[in-house]
C-alpha cells in the first residue's frame, strides 16, 4: 500500500469576512486537505460563497453574538459526516474519510475567559471516539504552557493534559503562533494520537496577528485514486448545421404515426441521431476554483509545491510564494475591472452567475437516526419523503369522454416556433434529455415535428410517458441540512411538454376570462394582478375600517402542502363542472394520470415513484389548475366576510362592531374547515394566525379555533412579503426591509469590493434597491424617522459604489451628480404610475371601487382628470395609498394627462 501526504492548516482569522482574498492566497499556497479557521466572526447572514473559495465544502459554527465562531473547510474528495455536536460549545466534530482512512476531526475555539468545565464538556464528548484516529485542533488560548516539559499553572492545562493522557494525544506545535511585541505565545494547537505517523509542523504566515500552523502527516492510501471530474457538453459552435437540417428534412417526409408515444420516440431518435453524429461532444474539467484562478496560477501553485517537496532553499520558496501572490492579485484585479464589466455588457447571465449563491449539493442526510452519505440512498430517501405528502383520493372517479375531439386549431406552427425561440439554452434538460440549445438552434425545422406531436397528443387525449415524468432536485430552505423536511422539491420537466402546457394554458385562460370564472379575489398568477394589487386593495379596506375607529379581525389561513395534496379526480370533476371543452379536460386528465417522479443527487437517480395527487410544481399548468381547484372556496364564506386569495395564501377578515360579527367570522372559518374535509385539503393549525387590527383600548375579544386548537393571536403578520402590524403602522416592516437590504448590501460589498462603479451600481439596483422598493406604494412612510432609515441604506450604498467613505464626501452630492433619485421620490413616482394604470384600466381592479372623477366645476387648479379626494380622520389613513396618491394626482398639471408618456413626465417633475 502506498502512503499519501495529508495536509491540515490551522489559523486564527479574527474576522474572515474582509480577508477572503488573503485567505484564498493562503489556501492556494498550501493546498490543504482540511483548513480549520477559528474566530471567524461570521453570522447567519453571511453565506459561505461570500468569504470561502467555492471549491471547498464548508462546515460552520457561528457565535450568536460578536466575535468567536469557527469553520472547517474540506478539499474536494474528503468525505465528512457531521457528528453529534457539543451543546453551548464553539466546536465542530467531523468524521472524515481521507484516502480510505477514518479520522475524527475536532475543531475547537476556547475563548480566554471560559471556566474549566468548558474543556470538561470536550473531554466527555471525546469518550465516544476513544478507539478512532483523532486530530484535535484549534485556538485553545492557554499561553503559559511549557509544552516540552508539560507544565503550567493554568487550571485549563490540567484538563488538556487529562485529554492528552486519556486519548493518547501528542501536542505538536512548539513555536509561538502569536507574537505581539515581546509577548510570544503558543495558542493555536494541534493534537494527534499515536496512530497518525510521520507528522511535521511548520508555522507560516497567517491572516491576522496569529500565525498559521501547517500539519503534514502520512496516511495509508486505502482507497483508489478518484478520476478527475469532467463534464461533457455539446459544442454547437462546431455543429454541422447543413447536415442536421438536411437530416431533419429527410426525416420529416415520413414523420407520422397514430400513437403519440410512437411519434414521440421517433422524434427523440431523430434528435439523438443528429446530436450524436453532427454535434461534437467535448469535455471540460469542472472549475471548482474562483473564476479568476487561471492556468498560470495553477502552474505556479504546482511549481511551489514541487519546490517544497524537493526541499529547496527558503529564499527560493519565498520568491515563488511572492510570485504566486502577485499573479493571484493581478488576475483578481483584471477579473473585477475588465471581465465582470464585459459580462455585464455582453453576457449578463455570467455576471449574475458570479453573484448568485450556488446551492450546495446534498452530501448527507439523516434517516432513522443514522446519517447516510451514499448518493443513491440519499436520492431514495428524498423520493420517499416527497411522495409521503401526496394523498390517495378515490371519492370521485373521472371517466374520459369517448367522443373524438379534433378541434386543435389553437395549436399553430408559428406559435411553436415562438415558444422554441424563447427557451433558455442554459437550463438543464428534462427526463427526455433533449437539450434546449438544440431545440432552439433548429427551431423553425423542429417546430414541424412538434406541431404534429402536439396536435396528435391533443386530439387523442394522450401524452408520451416522458411528459409525465419529473426529475426532482432537493433544494435546502432553512434549518437543519440533515433533515429532509427542510428541503423543497424543484422539478425538471420535459421542455417539449412545457411548450404544450403553454398552449393548453393559453386556451384555458381564454376560456376562464371569457366566462369570468375565477373569483375577483384571486390575484395569483393572473394578468393585470399581482401581490401589489392584492396588498393595495386589502390594506385600503383595513385602513378605512381603522379610520372610522372600528376593529377588523383578520385570519391568515395556512394550507398544509396545498399544491401537493390536490386530488386529481376532484380537480377533474371541477373542470368538467365549469363546462370546459371535453378536449381540454381529456388532455388534462391524461396529463395528471400515471405521473411519476425520481430524485437526482449528483450522478445518482432514484427509482421512479408514482405521483398520486397534486398539481406538478415547476410546471406551466400547475398554478392555474390550483386556482381553479380553490376557486369555489369563496362560495362557502359568509357574504359579509371578506376574503383574499393569492394562489394558496388565503386571508378572511371582517369589521367587528359587535360579538355577532366575530361569530360570523368564526362560522366562515368553520366553513373553510368543512370545505377542506370535503375536498381533501388540510389546514395547518400551527401556522394559521389571527391579527386584530384596531386602536381600541378595549377591543372585542374572541377565541377562534381549528377543531380544538386555538388560533394564536399575533401583533404583526407577514403577508405576501409585507409585515402588517395590528395598528397598521409600518415601522416594523421598514426595519425588516432595511435589515434585509443591508445584509444584501454587505453581500455585494464582499463580492464586488474591487469591481468598477458600473458593476457595483447595477448590482445595487437589482439586488438591494429592489428589496427597498418591493410593494412600496402600500407602505410608503410619512414619518421622518422611517424615511431616514430607508435613505440611510441607499446613502451607505452610494458611498460604496463610488468609493467615497470620507466624512467630507457628501452622499447627497454624489447622488445629485450621478442622477440617483432619493427613494422617497422613487416611491412617489411608483404610486402615481400605479394610480395611472388603475385609472387607464390596465389593471384587473375595478377603478370605481377606489377612485371617482371630481364632480365639481373645472377651475384653474382642477381639470377633467381630477379625482375626488378621500377624507381621512387619521394620519394612518390620510397617508395610505389611495388618499395620499389622489392628492398628489390632483396636484399634477393637465398636460401630464394629455401627453401620451405619463411616466416620463412624472419622473421629470419629481426630479
């Protein structure tokens, strides 16, 4: 058996946040398999990709408050299982697999002021691993220790000595790791047990006032060398387009069949034949490094590694290290100043790819109290979990009509060409494995094939099996990464099927719109409606009630896994009851029947499992089908009770003038529960909450219940991304918005610190300002405190964008000189634009419910477009959207409304 050198780097960062470039240089120089970083000073708001090179797997334990914290970085190829952690302790315990060897890595940060029992907890936990190879590493903050003679007056050392004696550990670091003036201390320690051989230690340059410690040791290679990870891709720039088009024309002449499955298989064969024979396949090594790490840097890194192995002189090694640092710095500066700017102008998707935090691959999951690391087992576990939320419902049976349907004129060749040309070429292929790039590149010819397939599919009411299969990729939401419940499924569906769905969805929407089927209270996934229209109309109702000194009880209804629980038979029953054409119902029935899904983890895909309920998430038809299914919920609610729907987000509310009003609201809640029982939906009682909006000192009290569970009363609730308080003030929401925007601004600062102004400005507009302005017409503040809080975030951003951090530099002057409007001005423009859209009936809201023409005679200050002002008793209502914006509207001169470009005129006036 051969032996392999194992490298571990131990360093104290004293805030890694602003030292990501220095850390990258250090890691490139030493190329450790494991890097332990103490005093990271990170919080949950800082993502791994902002500070650590992306090729490393990162395990973190952040301190709740300031300082402390630690992280472990693992090089690709080092497998790790997170063991049970020590509670209230800054440590990370990992079971590593290095070259086939199992090693327990224990990373520790011990703050200087901790009592002795802090180390006792570590001792007790290590007892579980007494028979393993152990590496104990970190910053222990025990300066007064003679490690040669093993003596010290520190109480902490006695416990450390007990740990060393019990687990047969040797402390390897003998040189000072922190030198401050005349003070020289060994703080950063590495302990190994005797089963780890040929160890050597060197104290190297660090990234703080601590030096870093590099451990080199020898491990037997017990597992074979892994092959270099290569990814295959089709190079369309070298494709033989002439041969492909000739081949497609040849196949088209005989392209026909009576079975849609057979026709689809012919199409797949034709596509694969062209791809295999006329589009070359190339391979590239998966780039795990940061994007500016080029070939010259990699060659220099290898040269330095060889010099260290050959034991070259320290002078030569230092010279190579300096040259490597210079190359990294030059490449990084060039990437930010030139490459990113080029991406922004020519290939924006690459710019946003750099800024987007990539989802970490799932490498382990807990099942039945055991941690699984095998990708195949993980994929099976996820598939079983995702399937467990489905329900079997056999209350109704749908029998497709046997009348042949041939009315498929709405499927057109030119429409299919448009859909093909709109495909995203970078999107992953679905279960059929036909790349979008191929479909889009030869759109005009392939549309003839798909035209025949789509027409046959609709007329026969049948679909190919590939169209009813989804490949699911789990994406972490929040919480414990080892729990499957904290992941949501993202489905990859055949692109050809999604194009057919677009066609069916368009026809379905036309039917629903022509007959006005969907309730006006449903604002989700409908043209002319949005979260902003829903919030504006709802908050206006609340504000009116509050302005007259009354009370409104609002119940926020939460459906559990609503999209996954829709029973297919009940959905088809409702589609038929609407009077939909049989052809549409038959096709949708085929679309929902015999669906399957499998989960993909890396290169492993689980066996398929049946999808017994739900509308397919990630599909085109899913949202509109769910809207139809939930549509009749409104009919069971008392007419005096108001309801609002946005997909599966539901609220019901009523003005409370007496206890009988609360009984009516409670009766509506009971009706919703009965509706759920009948239609196989489920309410989540723990997430259904009550908001009692009033300024009364003694409001009407009432306990609403779901079954026997009381609905909890909240003082504020988040609805469609906006925090609504029980007094309808916006300070809490603005605090949340500013906090979120500031975190995102910090993210941009860390990622684009060296980028040019134009790049930083674009990132701010897209990622930060969008947060500060989401649905801002609804919560536009009027108090100076809240206005200033929002402007402070932008002023801070302006300093970063233009690199002006001196107190003598004025953000106001910078904004004026560069044409950046204040957020207050932008909110006023947004309010006027929204009201103009409502006035011009560009929205699906009924204007007469909110605005009316001014009936008095025209004067110099009143014109034909003036609106009737809304009287308000309170500032809360006076400064709400409609009363406030109508006053701003009436102050505009007549020529603003006569001019066709209203938006530009309003913007110029505000400037």
